[in-house]
C-alpha cells in the first residue's frame, strides 16, 4: 500500500478514536483523500460505495468506520501480496 494511503488510514483511525461519531462531510473528505491514494487498487470500489453512502446519511459511527478501514487494509494487503514484482533495475 502506498505510504500516503497508509498514513491517511492511520490518521483517520486516530481521529475516530477521539470522535466516535463523524459527520457525512468529514467522512466524505476522508474518502476523497483515500480515493486519490488508492486509485490503482481493486478496493476503490468500496471507497466509491461509501462515497455514495455519504449522500444518504448524516452521521457515521466510529466502529463502522474502523471496520471499513480494516476491510480496505486487508484488500490492499491481498493485492500487494499478489502483485507482480518489479523487474530488476526498475
């Protein structure tokens, strides 16, 4: 996973621990940041799905955010595991 995405996830986890309820606008802002960092990964579909939820809801619970971040990390880890190694000298 790109360092940028990992850092964003860690920051969002820390924020969620401090503020267990987050507004849809805050969640949407975080998701847009993740979207740009995770464009190359298959988990982008999950990010898009959650972006859709931000239009339908006003609040998100910290536990569901944490569960979502766990899914994103697991999906990226699987993708990284099966990624082809870069050619030598690249």
